[in-house]
C-alpha cells in the first residue's frame, strides 16, 4: 500500500448568491465540485450499545493549497455531510503551508 497525500474525494457544495427584486443578496442553488483532500478526526464521542462505536463529531479537512472553502460550504465525503465551522488554527507560525485546513462538524 502506498501513502497518498490526498486519499479522499470531497464534494464541496457552495451556496450561490442571487438578488431579490430589491437588489438584496439571497441564497440560491448550490453548486458542487469534487476536490482531493484528507480528513482527520478532531473530537470524538464514544457510545456503547452492544459493541463499541466511535462517532466523530468534529473533523479537520486538508486540501491542496489554493482550494477555496468558505464558512457557508457543505462538505461531503464517504456518505457523510459536514458544515464548515471555520479555519483550523495552525500552531506552526512562520512557516509556509502547502495546504488549506478547515474544521467541520458532521450534520448527517
């Protein structure tokens, strides 16, 4: 097995912005794009019901540099949907990153 930097295909759903009859911005249909990325658990909640199961509540998504992800986007990977919580804090200050990192919470 070889290591892959971006092992998942993540579908990024971005809400469009239209305008109403008065010129005010209004949400419109989502557009979707598949992007290579990685997913890492940040927080988990363990439940026991016959067998041990671990539910991931919050995850970190990593994407190649230049990938645009906004706070209103929805991310879908492996059948689960996540809402973007915000940028992930990078404690490695002073270095140049070659990836984009965001935190997200599972919604389904």
